[in-house]
């Protein structure tokens, strides 16, 4: 088996029984904000031909840096068999079918299926609203006496399941940031830098926990970071670690892996990692790596990252300018459009509305002669109207042309369609409230139905007869419930006690970095969260 990186989370897995193309991403995503890093627009003709003639296609989820509609539409045959994760809804299949694809292999969560003689796969899904109701997934490929785990950015809760298919040879996983927080928020420079550093630490801690539990022969940094070539966003690139951003590159993660005694594999688009199974082969020779350029040139990408990105930017500036010129001009019916679209959805979600419990203001910012439009989403009342000065606790300032564009598209997930672009400014009065973002991720009846059901489940009164299904576990001198109240992460894998010796101990779920008071169980990250059941052992 050999696996070739094609950029970001993309890879081509080639076996003696067939090949699987995974998450091909070539067109810049999220309103031209995200670009693959290192660049993947200079792959060899031979590799491009193998990519376009793959036997199977796997798209982990619908985010634009994994589901590249423009590229998929132009480069793949319409009858390529597509491996579908067993998500609760058929949204992904409908989306791919709308592009003209006709052949689908629907899988069941964690269940192995033989897709060709000698080639087996299992797809593990995550379908929390936090992942977007469309879900996320990880792929396990078994062939030629080798196992590859393509975890990409799927934050699977049960690590034991990913290992249940056998010893893992290659583990591809995300280590870098993939969100807009905290860079877009209004806060002073020192607070923003501290928040970024904390986020980076949490990202690395989460990735290392996966590395330790899966214990693969080799770990391959994947699914990030993107780079930002638009001059308006260029400052989001991390060059030397002093920037207020959450996007470190693989060199930092590879150093962490080495210091912890793990075998990390540097890769760029075009790098091929082969798994050898000859009888009697030495363990150290089981995995080999071939880059598409000399090692010194690979190292230069990261050593002179600013120069590399500047050259990359120059090549793409005409495309960026043309893309921005195509954003929708403001219309006069934006408010009416949002009212007709969102108010029925708000009516479906009384629990979600109560968990937001305040006004959220969307400022569609003017520019180039356009009028600014201030809209309030009144969650308690379930109304969308012009903002008339009412108090609010959350605010989003977004270029009106972008709002008009996603509104015209009736984009059902503004996290994917808009917010991941980082082309906005946010403000909040107080703590993070996940239900605000769950609303923006659930802008269809199908999605809102699931968002409301999950909100109702999470806020229901605790009933020990029905909810305490799994036995409590002991961690660091405390007895604690097995699953995190935030997203049901397995706390035996992700939980730890932290204390600096100067204050009360905290219980931390390292999957998302959520913190709980060890004495009371209260959530310190978001006061609205269900408390953690915890006591001293």
C-alpha cells in the first residue's frame, strides 16, 4: 500500500486491489480565504492522472476544504463509486447527486465492508451538531497487510474503535487550527494572543492524545493548516509563533512527536509514503518516504515561509481579485429574505432559542456605496427584524456582499459557507454560547430539527435511572462520569486534572479544551453547559 499526499487532508491511497481518492481540495475555499499549504497546484502529470482515475472517492464531510464542488464537477467521472459515511441524514448523498454523481456505497458507522477483493474499509462518523448536522467522519483502509487511518479533522470520541481493526501503520490527523476564534473577535492584543496560544496548546494536546491512543507506526500531519493569501487576511499565517493566530504548521507538531518518542512523517503535496510487507523486512524499513523534490527544497518551504507564501500569493492575486469582484451586490430585500427563511426555523427550535436567550445582531456592513443593514435575531421572541437599538449579547459584522451571497444561495451552514472565511468581526458580552453557532449551522428544516433535538437532550433534567448508563471512572483522585457533558467525549481518553497549585483544581476535557470545577462540577468554559458529575475518590 502507498499513500500520496495531495494537499491539506487530501490523499490518494493505492493498493493492489484498487485506489481511493480522499478529500481532494484544489480550489481556494470559504470566499477565497483558505488555500492549501504547501501549494498543490503544481502536482506532476502522472499523479494528476492517477488522482482523476481513482477507483473510489471518499469525502469525509461537506466543509469546503474537503468537499471541493468545483474540482469534483470538472475532474471526476460521474460513475465513480463514492464511499458514503453513515450520517443520520442523506444530505451528503443529495449534495453529491446534485453534481451528477450516480454510484454510492453507503456504509454503517464503524462496520468493515469489502469494496473490492482484498480491499476493506470502515468509516467512523461524528454527527454532533458541533460538527454541523451534516457530520464528519474518519476512514480506515485495510489492504495488503497494512492499515491506514485517515482521521483528517474528525474528532472521534471512541478511540478504541479506530484501533479495533488492527495495528495501524499510518495515522493521518489534524493538529492545527480550523476555526475563526479568537482572531476575528474584538479584544485587546494581549488577550487575543493569550487566547490564541491557549487554543494552539489545546489543539496539540488533543492531537497527541489521539496519537498516544492509536499508537501507529508512523503519524502524518494532515488537514491543515491552510494559508491565507488575500492581503486582507495574510496576517493569519503563523510565521514564527509570535503572531496572534491558531495555525502552526507541521514543523511544530513533528518536533512535538519526536520529543514524545513517536515517528512523525513530514509531507507535502506529492509526498508518497509506502508500507512494505516483504517477509523478513526490518521494522525500521517497513515505511519509506519519497518527496517530489529534494529534501532541502522541502525544508526551505518552512524555513522561509514568508518568502514562499509571498510567491504563492503573487501567482494567485489575479484569481483573488476576480473572485472578490464576483461577490453579490446588495439588494433591497435582504431583511425580508432572512425573515421568511429564519423565522419558521426559529419557531421549530424553542429549546435552542431559550439556550441562546438573548438578541444577536447581524450587521451587514456597507461599502462601495452600499447601505449598512443592522438586523437583530431576537431569540426569545423568535423574530428577525431591523435592529432599533435593543440590547444584545452577540454581534457579527460582515460585509453585506457576503451576506447577500450566502442568502441568495440559501446556504444551510453559515459556519462552512461564511464564518470559516474569517472575513468578519465578532463581539460577545460574556462567555461562548454554542447554541448561537448551532443556529447558524442549522439553516434548513432537516438540520434545525436535529439541532433542536440535541438541545432538548442536553438541557433535560438529569435522571440517574436513564442517563447513568456507563459506570463512572477514576482520574487523578476523582470519580467522574464517563462522558463529557459538552459533546459526549470519552473522558477516560480525554479527561485530565489540572492544577497550578495556586487555585482550585480543574477537570479538562482535552477533546475541545472545556474546563470544569473539580469541587462543584460547574463548567468554567460556558456557564450554560450541563455540570460535570465529579467527586473526590
